[in-house]
C-alpha cells in the first residue's frame, strides 16, 4: 500500500516529499480527504482555495 503525504500549504495528497503544485514540504500526518474534480463548480474547493483538480487532505499537521 502506498503512503500519501499532504502538502502543508495547499493540502494536495502526493507520494512525494515535495508538492508538485507549490513545491512546499509535505507532511505524513493528515486527516480526511476530499477529491475535487471540477474546482470551478465546487463549493468545497472554493472554501479551501483549491484551483486544480486532485485529492486533498482536510487537515494537515
């Protein structure tokens, strides 16, 4: 099973140590996630300031 890390800045879930979107450090401690398919039409994406589709953590420590 692959381990996902969450970006401390934009909350993107990725397998890498650095976020591919914003190049920030990722954290191993996160809780919950949401999948955004169409950020322009998603109310959750607007509240979380998400502009690109993907899988995002709800809380990052």
